[in-house]
């Protein structure tokens, strides 16, 4: 196809444009970046116009805007709805980056910047694949784009947008590139995502910070107490102790577990890359199973008291923790949030008060491998990579995928190209130049195969 030749010949421009987008610090979790959120949305709008869409709009929401664009060739043709996000995780702690997080650089054929993989690099592949097909009149079906700016904070307002625009978003399949593959030598397609329950816990003791000499030993310390409470949430077998937590978890059959075990996975290399001496998790399950088919509970942050330079002998009034639960199919995120909140309140001793605030969440999703969309994605990998991808369940969460199933009645094809080494959400996030360019090519082939089904 001429589109493929065009993609290869425009490699440097495609990288330059991505770098422009990566320089915009569109952090959705921090309101001080709200101007940059707007700037990123406008950048994407402009690039859609340049690429040749029929129309593109920035839709306002009660939060960050959604960029919607479309190209309708013929209403009788199949329609692909592309979803992605332009917001990124906070880059903190900045001092752990080897280069500034919003000044992208290429080192060892990898793009280093916040959002390089999650999700600016993967989202922008779709814009460039579309441009190449339009340029050579090789787009074989209709396409709609919905690019949001709140995925990293739970897509709080996208649900309202989707429900209010069901007709506008009508399609035959949803295409999402916000996941990873096993390796460049062994590509895979994600067919399952875990759900998410994310809460903040506030533990309050005395009505003010106290002198730790005068009051220490006589008044409960909220930080000590919170640590004690957190330590009770998981037992020594890696089992979550919240009553009712596992009630709706379905065990995979031995045949399904055996099939999952066939995926290439080097546990020693896994430990080496993370610089750990051993793995840890729920007893009775492999590492791949722990991150793909089992629910989890993790403390994502904990703080309180004085953490500045030097000493301040204070017994703090409050302590805080952020806790996330990754969920599997049939577990409802709102129900799990309630169970965890009630359990924390129950195990809290009388010398403290506990307040649990739900922050965001979403349902797990499983994608059938016998669908038209999955078959097209598999063929696209075979064409571009020369290898048949392995279906795999991913430990991450994309809350909106479950909503797409419920509201639009559509499954999402998770055509991602990231790698474990990309360090998304961490300092020194990166994305392979090979994966960026090969991803654009694979997306282009997806359209060709999907239109022929």
C-alpha cells in the first residue's frame, strides 16, 4: 500500500509532531496545568484538521474537554470509533528523571517523556495512520475519533458525554491503543482489563498536632494507627481480608490457566528488570495470573505529620492513604469501594476517626477473541510484524471500556504497542521509536482487514 510507504518516508515528521505534543504538560490530576490541558486539546484538533477529517470539535464537559472528529465516506460502510486520551500522569518526583519529563529526547531508539507511551504516543499513532490513508485514498471505512482529557483521573465526565452522544458515537467497533504487548518478538493483544476502585482514607486522632514528648504514649498516633490498619488488609498468604471481597470472583478453569501459562515469560528476567530478589503476591497463582486474573489491593501513597528538612517532634492530628483495588470480571467497583470503606471503619480503634472518600473507579472488561474486530487486529499484526499475536489479559484498567460495552453495546479492540520497560506512570517513561512507527503501520492494516470482513 502507498500508505505504508508514506508512513516510512515521513518518520521524522511524525516524531517531530509527537514531540510537540509531549512538550505540553497536560496533567489532569493538577489544576495548575488546566491551561496546558486546553492547549493539548487544541493541538489535537488542529492535527485532525490537517489530516483531512470532515469535521472536528472540542466538546466542553464539566471537566476537561473531549476532542471529537470524524470522516464519513459512506454510511453503508463499517465505522470504526477510535478512543484515546491526551492527559498524562503527574511527572513527580521530577528529580528522578534523567531528562526533564516534558522535554522529550531519544536515547537508544526510545522516546523519553511523560506521556510518551501512555497515551500520547499511542493515541497519536491513530492520527498519523489516518493521515496516511487519506493522503492516498486508502481509508476503506468510516472513522470517528473521541480523544479525552481525564483518563488518568478516572474519566469522570466522559460517561456523561458518551450517554449524551450515543447516536454521534454509533459505530461497529471501538479501537483503543492504551495497552501493551508481551515483547517485540512476541506480540500480543489484550483481551481482558481489570476494573478499579480507588479511594482516599483519612484517619484523625487529636484535634490538632501535638508535642510528641508531652503527649506521646498517651494519645494515639494516626500515622501509626493507619499503618496498623493497612497491614491488616492483606494476610501472609497475599489474600485480601476484606469480608465479601472475593464473593463474586470467578476462578478460571484449569484449561484456561494452562493456556495462559503458555505465554513466554521469564521470571528471572522479570526480577532482574525490577531489581528485586523475589516476587510477592497471592499464594497459589503465577505472576502472570496475579496481574491478569486476580484482584488486588495496594496502597498507592501514605502521608501525614512532618516530612520537611530536619526534625519536628510532632504527633500528627491526621494521616492519609490512597488505596487502589484492581478488580476482575463480576466484581462491581462501587460495591468493592463500599466493602473496603466499611471494613476500614470496623477495624479502626476508638482513638481515631476514619473517613473514606471514593475518588474514581470502573468495571473490568473481557473482549471475545472470535469477533470481527479481534480477527482484523490479529491479521494486522500478522501482516505488519510477521507473527500471530497471543491473546492476553492485562492487569491495568481503562474504566471507559466497560462503559462502552454498557452504553454503546460495543466491544473495544485493545490494539496497544507498549512494553513493560516503558515505565508508564513512573519517572523516565519511554516508548520505542520502533513501536511508534510499527504501531502506525499495524493500525493502517487493521482498517484494511476490518473493512473486508
